[in-house]
C-alpha cells in the first residue's frame, strides 16, 4: 500500500518546537511518510530547535533576510513552495498556528489543491490587529483547512461558531508533548550565568516580551514595571532572554541594562528555556507558547498583553492577564510575590492544554481521515 505523504511546513522557532514531536510521530507510523519543508522565517533559532530534536528538513526555502517585511515573507514562501509541492507531491500539508509561514504555506497548498491540516487551530482574540498579523493569519488558514487540530474544547467551539468547513479534532497542545523530551533534572545550561543562579534561596522570574503590538509605550511600561518589582523585592532575580529585534533590544537594554539582579541574555534554545521555566518561580510574558508550557510545570504565568487568544489558561487559573500598564503589572505580580495563598492557587491549578499525547491524536486523526483506520480518535478532555 502506498504510504500517505504528509509534509509539515514551518519556519519559526515556536512552530518548530511544537511541530518537532509531531514530525517524529508521523515518521513512526508505518503507513505514513513524514516530510519537512522549512521556510527559514527565523533562521538561527529555527536551526537550533531542529538540532535539539535531531531533525533535518527535506526542503529549505531559506527566505530570511535582514529587516524582512510581512510581504516578503509571504511572497517568498509562496514562490518557494511552488516547486517543493510539485516535486514532493504531498497528500497532506500541515501548518502550525498563526505565523506568516503558516498563512503562506496554507495558501500554497490551496493553490495546488493539496488538503491542509491546521495544527493549533481555533485560537482567537476577535481583534484582527491584535496580535498582528497573527490573528488574521489563523483566521484565514481556518477558511482553507480541511483538518482542524484544536488544542482545547474552546478552540474547537470558536471554529464551529464560525461554521468552518472540514473535520475538527480536539487534541491538546503539542507543546506539552515536546516538553517530555527536553526537561531533565541534571540539565546543564550552556548560558553560564544560568548555572550560577541560586534557584533555592532566590525567586527567579523568567521574562519574555517581544510582540509587535507591545512595541513603543507598552514595552516601556513593562520594562519599568520589572525594574520596580526587582527593586522592591530583594530576593527576586529576573532572567530575560531578549529577542534579537533591534526595537526590542533598544527598549530593554535602555531601561533594564543597569538594574541589579536583572540578567539580560541572548535568546536561549528550547531546552534551556524549558529547563529554566522548570526551575523558576513564575513567568511574565507576552508569548503565546509560554502560556501553555509554564502551567504544565506548575508555574504561574502573568500575561503582559491587553488580550489573549488562550482564555483557557485564564479560566483555569494558571495564567492571569495583567495588561501593559506599569502600576497594574506591579500590583498583580506583587500579589504572587507577597501572598503564598495567591501563588499556590495559580501554581496548583490544572493545566488545560494537554496531557502530552496530542501528537498521537493528530496522527490517529490523519490515519482515520485517509481510511487507514476505522476509529476516530477520542477528543482530549481536561
């Protein structure tokens, strides 16, 4: 019997982290052939993830250039995908989440009339400019996809409310699957200052902040809030892997560059980030992925954005939306630092994003769709 040829298309670090375990799960299925097409939207950070998970791309568009625009990312991906699809002739193309690679990869598949599977489908804020351009990317992909792999019941309900076509599966999030292979008790950081941190007697806060909608005054507010928290809590240390964007680095180093107990480091690889979160006290972020990963480790997450497409974490109590105003960030972070009860309530809440078996459910769903099995996979339930 001819194997089902499944091509996974991704190009950024977050996509790679969440797609790597799925690529491996597909490769392990005896009736499927797993192919990888990398766009290279993020180059060095993408390559780092591929190395950690011991994966190689079958195709690499290598589109990244300095000061690349959304238009260039999209057009170069579509042009590059033309020849890849013609050569590989996939039976299904998988895209992940909400990046420009995701949208362009799905559009390319549609142009070639190849079925599309959307991993991490159904996340919504309802505001097409926040996050930008991610919200419209994922909405447009939903209109093109044939298989929708939603991490949670709420994500699936978003799709049903929009009356999208195709089959919807609730799978959990593949990010949780990835963490099963990255976190180790004996892990040694390659970033030496992380090995020197005292995680026992100090409360280490992991910070990330890089979203486009936070550029400008919101990011300035966030940086001043972090400085105020450190100065008012002598046992707090902050580790902030700073995004390589010049706009981000100028703001971050300009405000936090000389603040004691704030460690501004270059971006770390996925293993380092997962192990750092496993040892930290809490996470403050505008990242989407960390809202899913940190709760799996029992770490409270403060989301420094005006809205989130991951309301399940808020509802479950594992995350709290703190906005982008300095006073409110300081107040809500201070609650977790000053109240053991408030901290315990968040740390012990049940993670709504998965049990580490999302990839298996997705592969089962693909097998069912192509008639390789009679059994539709059961939906993930919290």
